[in-house]
């Protein structure tokens, strides 16, 4: 069912139920789009190969075998509350460099053994009270030299880890007057993800990137990438 015009433009097939569930295959705009009648869940295949998925509620995936994610660039994950990971066996992470920034506290609780190996320097700095307690056994310190408050033996620790930079795009809201979803120019949706789909109408832009040095990177349209 092709409802393009008489000039051959706007070639598309739109399948829509009486309630509003829609599947759109648009040859002229080169997109595929599937949405429910409420518009609170959709999948879009964009012309440049981008895949956009939005859900107003939960987004759930389960596999009885492996789940594989691979990106040739970056993997960006942001949660409005917590990120929880549970592995019944091992959790393995491999990287060239690792930097962590924790705003409040950092607790590590190991039931059996904790080993830390550093091939080069190990520097630790505390801004207030520090202590080391061995409830049973021995505390052993070995080294060619061991300095306790020795003048000239101070260590310089690395600079603080900078916060992750976030994109700021306009969010959307439901307008009870028109009974439509509209762009909300008074609020922003902040995310480290370069593209964060919203309920339609979504601008399909990154939003302005707030850099740590105070400068702003202009918003980029998804179609221009």
C-alpha cells in the first residue's frame, strides 16, 4: 500500500490500526519506524544507519546464552539512580587506563583475600584521619627505605579526576491544554550519552555539550553524523 503522490514523491507504506499502532516504511525519507498508539515506545531505523529506541517504562532483554555488545567507538551508560551488576562467577575488566571519580564514599568488602599489584608507583593521599588495622596476624612493611614524616620525602599524587561531560538537550512534556507532547524549553535532559531519545517529538540532536573548561560545544543533528 503505497500512498505516494502523483509525482512519485513521498513514497511510503504506512500500516496503522484503528487505535493508532503504526509501522511506517518511508522510501523518500529512507526510514523505518514502529510505534505504539501512545507514542511511549518506538523503534526507528534512521537513514544514516542509526537505530533509536525509546521506552517510557522498562526495557528488558534476556538471553539463555550470551549477550554481546561491541562498539568500535565508545559505550556510554548513565542511570538516574543506580547501576547494579551481579555475576555469579567472575567480573573481569581490561583497559589501558582507568579513572574513577566518586562523589561521596567508596567501600570494598572482600570476604577472603584482596591482592593489589602495581608494577610502578603506588601513591595514596588522605585529606583527614587514616588508619590501618590488622585484627589478627601481622602487619609487614618492607622496602629499601621506609620513611615516616621524613623531610623531603613527600609524594605528589595525581590531579583529581574530572567529571564526565554531559550533553544538555531539551526534554518533552505533556501539554494538558492541547493534549499533545511538546518540547519543554524550560527543562533539560542531561546525559553523557550523545543521543538520548525522548518521547516524541524528539529533536534527534545531541544537545549542547557542557565542557569541563566552561566552553560549550554546539548541538549536532543525528543526520549530520
